[in-house]
C-alpha cells in the first residue's frame, strides 16, 4: 500500500485483505517508474541514472573498436538515452538538480559517441554535430507531443474528457475536431 501525500503527519489507516493487514511501503515501482509516497522523483532519477551509466559503461567496454559515429549514436540512443527518456511525461523533474544529473549522462554519452575528451568540444557543439536536443528540451517536446495527442484524441485517455469541458467552456479553444 502506497500512500501519496506531502503532509508531515498523514492520517494512516490500516487496510485488511481478509484477515491479512496490507503492508505499507514508501515507494513502488510501477511499469518501470519509481513512485514515492511524497511524489519526489529523486529516487526514480537516481535509479535510471545508475541504469543508464551501467549501460554506457558496458558499451565502452564491449565496443571499443567501433569508431563509426552513426553506429555509436544509434547504440547510445537505443540503450542509454531510452533509459533517460522512458515515461518522462509522468515523472519529468521540475527542479534543477535532477535535470542536471540526467543531463550529465548525456554529456558523457556524446563525448563517447564522438570520441572526444573533456574540453575538446563544447556540449552544445557535440549536440549540434549529433543532431540531438538537450534532455530538458527533449522532455518538453515529448510533453507537447503527448498534449497534442490528447487534444486530438490520438491517445486513449479518459482524461481527454476534461479537455472537452475546456473546449465547450472557451470558444478560443475550439480546435478539437467535431464528432
């Protein structure tokens, strides 16, 4: 049982399933996303950064002879960045510290892809060379795409009905296709 609250002293109830008391937990991993009782994403960010760093270390050890930038880019995008980008619509961090920690992983990955050392090429120049976005922009783009898909009903969500209420209430929002 995961109780989600930001209160200092939450009201705790015991729940029973038959004669068994349901155990209370501080965090739960659901579909690869670690949800904590205070909705802080620090634990989730820490776990995915560890996973992405392990994958990046594995790539460095097993692929030292691969020098083709396109192959290295594909490997990093599919095995490292996918860890950092999974389900960001749900957990995208709002504070600077987790964003910086996440961006640090991509900084190291871009150095490995291009085979550069620290200080040889700026992060911005590496991103431009590899046609990548900073992770902050990447998450923002994913959020916008998700919102677009919700508005135009490309996503099967019941919360889309809430957007319909906005649509009916404000004529300026009448961009939804008529049914």
